């Protein structure tokens, strides 16, 4: 577990760990997953895509998100969106924390 994960409150740190290519705590919700994620400086996530409709907010540091060949910088308080089945990659030049929402586009509307 990275030291960055310790920045979350006890209630968040008590959630199930996310099993993926970055450190996160997972909160399951109907039709969605909520991840409280941290990335050490220098983390790179290679181009990939997934079926979920993702939105997230940066709480510390910055995300360099590349979608359709265009890189955009997101800092604290900035929200981003990655539609389902959209190839994207990410880079974190500084230690970063975020809250990600992975929505199932096939789930019934609320």
C-alpha cells in the first residue's frame, strides 16, 4: 500500500482494496463502482478501454489524460469524463489522488 493511500479518512481506508493497476479503495454501488485512488509520481497507465462510463475528480496532484490523441491536464477540483469503449491513457507526473466513478451504461436509470 502506498503512503498516498493513508491520506484518505479511516472510513475510506476500511473499504475493500481495488484489484487493479493502481492503488484504490472500492465502494460498490448499484450500477456503479466508486474508487478512491492514489498514484505515486511517475505512474503511467498505458492506452486501454473499458465498458464503463467513467467520470472522476482530482483531489490532489494532477492527471494528464490522453483521449483521441489529445492530452488534457486536470488538477484539484477538475472533473474529467471518459465515455465507454473510448481508448485513453493516463500519466501522473506528481503524486495524485482522485475519486473515480465507473458507471455501468447498461444499468437501469435511477
